[in-house]
C-alpha cells in the first residue's frame, strides 16, 4: 500500500521536527516535506503534491487560514488538517470554512495526530479517486495575457497600478496572477506588498536555461494569491540577469498563469525591450505634468516604430479635474485617447504604501480603488488576443540606436 504523504507547515522549526519524529514511527505515513509559512506551504504543496497538509494557524508571512483557502482551489486533491492552540478556537472555525478537513488542538499526543491523519485520509479517499481519474482537463487554461507597465519618466505610478490591478484580478475571479518586478535593481513590489524577498528573480541568473519549476521556486505568494517574482535584494545582483533570461522567464510562465503583470524600469533598455516584445498589452502610465506628457509622446514614437502601437493603452494616473492641464490637453498633445484615469489621492496611497497593503484592500471605497476595479472589469471582459510577431530587423536597429545589443 502506498504511504500517506504529509507536508508539515509550522513557523517553529522545533515543532516541525517533533511532529516529524512522531510521524516517523508510523509505517503508513511518510513526511515528504516541511514549510515554515503559508506562502512556502503553497509552493511546496504544488511541487510535492502531498495527500495531506498539517497546517499551523499563526505564521508571520501568510497565516494558515488564508493558505488553506488558497490550497482549496489550487490543490484540491490535498486535504488540510489545522493544528492550533485552544485559544485560537475562533480561528479554527474560520479555517474549517476555508476548507480544512479537521483540526487538532496543540499540544497533542502522537496518537491524537496519527488518528486524525488516518481518519481524514480515509474520509477523503473518494475525493482523491475522483480527482485522479484522467478525464477532460478540468481547466483548459489558455496562455496568460502579459501586461507590461511602462513609462520613461519615473515616479508616475507604474508600480502602484501594477500591484493594485494584480491584487484585484486575483481577488476577483480566482485567476492565477503573476507580478514580475522588472525594475531589477531598485524594484519595490515586495515592499508595496509587505513581502520579504528571500528569493528573487536574480536567483535565476545562475541557470543558463530557465525552466518553469525553477521560476516557481523563486516566487513569493501574497495573501491575495498573487504570485510575485521580486527584484533582487541588492542592485549588483541585478547585473546577472540578461534580456535572454527575461525572454525565457516570460515564455515559461505564460502557459501557467491567466495574467502576468510586468512592472518596468523607467527607460528603454534591453530588459524592458525584451518584456515589451512579448507583452500582449503595454500600459503607458503618465501623470498630469509637462515632462511626463513629453516623455509619453517620445515613448509612443518609439513604440510605433517597434510596431507595438496596437498593444498600447494609456493610463493617466494622479488625475485631477482641477488641474490647469486638462484631459483634453493631454489627449491632444499625445494624439491619442486616454484609456483609463486614476484619481490623485495623496493620503490613502501613502498610508497604504507605508502599511504594505495595496490601496484596493486598504481603502476599497476610495475613488482610485473604484477606478482600478473598472480597469480590471475591462481586462476580464476582453478575450485574450494573440501578439503580433515582432520585426527582428526593426528590433536590431533600435538596439543599435539605444547602444544596446551585446
Ligand atoms: N493616483 C495616485 N494618487 C496619489 N499618489 C499616487 C498615485 N499613484 C501613485 N502615487 C504615489 O506616487 C509615488 C510613486 O508611485 P510608484 O512607485 O508607483 O511610481 P513608479 O512609476 O513605479 O516609479 P518608479 O519609476 O520609481 O518605479 C508613490 O508614493 C505612490 O504612492
Ligand atoms: Mg516603480
């Protein structure tokens, strides 16, 4: 008989080790892995495919309740048993609602935990059998739509828009969303989302051909369910990542997500160009000031020469009706309609940023949150499109103009 494969999730190493020791005594059970938090639990479950997860509740990065909720649809074959202290009974109820099969109160005896595991495993036999039947694929996932946020003037709100749109997309329809920080040196997506980037995109630089498994291993999971490929923790590590890596990463992640949102550095360089090339949509973000409008016009010229005009959407951020420059002035100046506007809301944005909570979650009633939800609605209702093939000759000539090409 095959053994019951278990993943132990607890932020305290000693607890994980003592549970592992207890379970090692039982010949029907095999501990296949450990995780020290909710985010790690999701990654390990997707990688190891255990029958059962023993999940602690209070963990610093993502708590066990949220992780259980995410696992209930990301890994439906895996059953979750919650381990918690008596004082956490309120949370226990929430965990059961989130999809846990059983709970066990700490401290427990070896017999308690083994009996609970055997009981849940038996109860879920039918579920595993049904989910194991090879049938029509449960979801016929079409490749992700890649959205790349760009501007050649810094500080216009690319990261803010990228983060909020990604979180809203994930919250809205259980879509699989990946947020990639292509501002490799000074990217700040992790701090916008209060994530500790233990693993980053720079860790992929050592590999010559980057495969999905490797990329997945370096992602962080935000509580909204958004996966994040964070920028390197030290600027010098960013040097190791090449445009070729970025091309490979985007090709590898595309079949595994519904939406991939790329936040860029504020200039045309090899990295941003390789991201823009595979993007299905390029969102040019601008503010209501002359330098930003001027830079947008220049960027539009370049994007047109690259044959990317059809992918471009214009996002006017920090929109203020009372500004001396009007929406019409801007549209006349760039010779294009603005697709979306997001209101200027100084205080909520700063407070949300300092708390590491996206505006859409911290201030759902703010005007800007409402506008971001509208953008997301538009994305969802639009069917995914195929990207026009790039013109390699044109790409080469632009690399020359920018002194790129290695
Ligand atoms: N609609 C808005 N209203 C008020 N403040 C905003 C708005 N959008 C962004 N901000 C603020 O503007 C600042 C810059 O935003 P953000 O970091 O997103 O810009 P960026 O384009 O990514 O910058 P960089 O080029 O440095 O990467 C942040 O402090 C953010 O909170
Ligand atoms: Mg940014």
